[in-house]
C-alpha cells in the first residue's frame, strides 16, 4: 500500500504514518511546520525530506490513499492535485476505521476525562498481558497489528478534516464504547452547548447494533444522551465507587476488602469505575482489574 499524508506534522497523522511504516507500507507526507522532536523521527524513518512545505509533484496516480489532516486548507496544492487525479481522499478517523474494521473497536469518548480512562484501560490490559491495538492522541500513540482482536481508540470530538467537518468519533462505529463526560468549551469548534452535546448523541447512535455503551451515570448530559438513544445496544451505567480516605491514602471498597490506591479524587475514581466495565468486556475479570489498578499511578 502507498499512502501520502497531507498534514503529517499533526500528532495523529504522524502516529498513523509511523505505525503504517512499521507494518511495511510505503508512506510519504508533507507539512509546512513540524515539531522538531517529531521531525527527527520522521527523517530517521525516511518519511520526510529536509524540506517543509507543500509539493504537488509528490502526488501521483500510484497512491492508494491520500490522508488529509485537520489543519489542511482547501486550496492546498497537494489536495488540489489529488482531486485532479481522482485519488481516494480520506480523513485520519476514516482511515483508522478501515484499518480496524475487522477488529472489536473499543472507543473511549468524553470532553475532559477520556485520556485518563484510556490510560487506565491500557495499563490494566498490559498488566494482565492482554494484547490490543490502540490509537491515542499522544506521542507514539498508535500501535497496529494484524493479529490483535481489540483496537482501543481515543475518540476525539474535533472535525475529521477540512473537507469533512463531522466529529472524528462519528467515524469509528464502535462495538464497545464509553462516554465519560460532556463539558462545553466556548473556544471550541461548536457554536453552543446544544450543538456540541448533540454530537455525543450521534456517537451513541453510531455504536454497532448489539454493541454496548458504558456511561457516567453522574453526568446529567451523558445520562440524557445515552438513555434517550433508541439504538439497540446494551447500556451500562457507572458511578463513583465507595471509598475511604485515611491520612491522604485512598482505600477502595472491593469484594476482597479495602484496596489501597495511588490515585485520588472523585474524578479519577469515577474514571476507574468506567475503565473496569470496559476491561471486563475485554476479558479481564474484577480481581485482575483491581490488582492491576493497585499499581496504577
């Protein structure tokens, strides 16, 4: 497969390009600016030349796909050349879906809490030696294999690309999903709270029939969007678990007694409850989950 990334300097695009390169695909890409730390890795991997900028001569009819970044402008010369040649144009989330369409896609969504939930899930899976692909918005955030059954995706609510403003998390069609919180940012992409919140309702409806949504029962808007959905999926509410705090140490009530944790605060404990539901659906039992979380920092 030959793939070109227009907007390779974006963290998601960079992660995906590196992951494809490691799988043996032919990958190229361009951008006007690169984070210096990323640029060094890209040059080492042979993904970019020393030149920053847009080069329409890098676009040819041998490309199987052209992936568009979010910050790419409509008059980008590489984009215009790709359109001229009738090449397949996809956004990052669309391409990620294609790569994971035969896997069980586990999508973690929410305004503020999703990254913490994802880190808990991946920690528990690693601790229990459960192999999974993943796609996160962080350095080295994508791991792709042919053999793993699960793909854990951090589902962002920003636009997919310049030619497709649908939120990224609408593209994944999860089998298993989690929704942690809905908090509106006035400086964000959406015009108002209702328009923003509606995107999460669409996300719930995008879960494959027979799939599941694990959701924060203590967030009023989350509860509303999940419980009003007519999508035939299983719905698993979660809430902050019972715990005690002594001398700054948190002890979680579990079936095997009080368990000390290195995390604290109701938000983190609520996130833990959501992560537990997801891990159990991925084959990690309750005892294994708690043992792993005792070592989570």
